[in-house]
């Protein structure tokens, strides 16, 4: 079996950089603190529900 060329990673990385470089103005922008807050509050709610309704 032939060896893979090491230059394949660069082409795929260049495509990803070009894809993520174009940012639309119509996209919803969510602040990072909101994501962290939602994750923490979800964990708290699930933990409290586990104590209220044990399986």
C-alpha cells in the first residue's frame, strides 16, 4: 500500500480556515457566559430532580 502524502492535512486545514473565516452578520451571537450559565443551571436542575424523584 502506498504511503499517504503529508501534504493532505494542509489542504483540508486551508479549507476549514477559509470556511470559518467567512462570518455572516445574520448569525445569532451568544455570549460565552450565557453558555456556561445554561450548562451550570441545567446540571443543578438535573441534580435537584434526581433527589426529588429517585429511581
